[in-house]
């Protein structure tokens, strides 16, 4: 992880211990081979704690439904940004626990859906893929 060996990580699988860049080194006799680096990052602490936000169907091809754990009578503000942080769908507010998200004419790619709720005191960012 980040250029340093992970103690005891000698099995065929590894549960990633945290954000960072990982490489795999295979040793055989006097030879070794190193993989390309794979970097793991999360978009928010909420993603690490596995906040229950579901998007179906996902990836989004036209219209999908976002299901949340929010109180039915609360108000949620949603916004969609691209991977550079540019707003591609401005903020909109809705009440309830589920919301529709429309791909519209957006190009395929990775986006971030930002949700903030009147009864929940944290911002949630969820990665979303448009095909």
C-alpha cells in the first residue's frame, strides 16, 4: 500500500485496509514481477460506513430510482456533478424516500449524486454510472 508492504498480506485475496494505491508483487525463486498500481478512494466518509442509498437500475440507461433511508416527510436536496466537479443537473428538492433521476442527454460516464436531507445532518455522495 502506497509503496510499503502490508504485513501478512501473502494470501490469494486481500481485504483492502483503506484508501491508497496498491501493487501486487509476485516472487518466484530469484525473480519478481510487479503489477500496475490500482488506487482505491472513496467519495465520502458516508460511503465507508455503507449508508443505504440504492439506485435501480444501475448503471443508468434512461431513468432510475434512488431509494433512501430518509424520513418520508423530510425534504431532500439532490444535485448531479461530473467527475471534474462541474454541476450537470442543478440542485432540486423533493420530499419522500425515493426519487427519479433522468439521464437526459448526458454522455456516458461516471457522475456523483449529492444528497442532503432536512433531518440528516450530513451530505451523502454516491457514485453513479450513466451508459
